[in-house]
């Protein structure tokens, strides 16, 4: 049987407890999950790419079916290159739904017909948002409630 590989794409600046929960809940669904950090050269990030890779790797050190990669360009092109037939996304609210549904439908209509699998976030994570975490971090606030327990933070 062909391996069921899912790509979990995002900017993960930074990776949060909400992201972690989506990946852990999906472990049973897929043989392999690739956490794919999308790199857009015109975007400024708070944590650089190497920091984000090692932060996320530290969270999944216990999960052999999870690996972390980065990519440029279209998410579905990277999915095809990695042999992933599924995208994994989390949905917090109706705003996420509106945005995600359009992308998912277009991805499905494209030649490779990549399916998107959505997991609804648990209520305790539905307010967690990387943009707000960045603001707290920049202002020297404590972000530990929002990021995975034990995640290696850059020093
Ligand atoms: P993007 O830049 O693509 O929005 P993010 O890093 O913000 O990437 O998020 C990646 C995926 O994780 C998206 O599907 C997003 O909806 C989902 N997500 C973000 N925060 C949460 C959360 N707190 N709970 C569940 N899913 C989340």
C-alpha cells in the first residue's frame, strides 16, 4: 500500500500549542506528517527559518513519523515533490473556514487533486494565534502558555 503522507504547511512564526495539537491528533490518520515551513522571501519573520526548524523538531523528538522541512513556491508543488496526497490544516473559527475553503477547493481542482484534511481546533486552543504571540514576544511578555511545553526557544 502506498504510504499516506500529509503535509502540514504554515509559517509557524512561532509554532504554537494549537499547531502541536493538530499534528498530534493527526498522527493516527497518516503514516507520515511533514511539517512544511513556507518561505516567502518578501515576508519578514520574527524567528528565522533555522530557529523555527529546530523549535519544531524539539517538539516532535518523540514522534518518528513527523519531520520538518521548508519550501518556497506553491504548497501543492512541494506536496507533489514529497509524495504527499493530503494537506493538513487546522480550523479555529469561521474566518479560518472561509479562507481555507477557497484554497482547498482550488487545490482539489488542480491537476494533482490534493485533498485537504481539516481538524477543528479544541476550544482551549482556538484563541491561540501566532500574530498575537509575536506581539507579546516582541514586547518581552511571557508566551509560555501558548507555545508547546518543552519547545526549545532560541536563546
Ligand atoms: P499560515 O501562515 O498558513 O496561516 P499558520 O502558521 O498561521 O500558517 O498556521 C498553519 C495552520 O495551522 C493553518 O491551517 C491554521 O489555520 C492552523 N492553526 C493556526 N493556529 C491554530 C490553532 N490555535 N489551533 C488549530 N489550528 C491552528
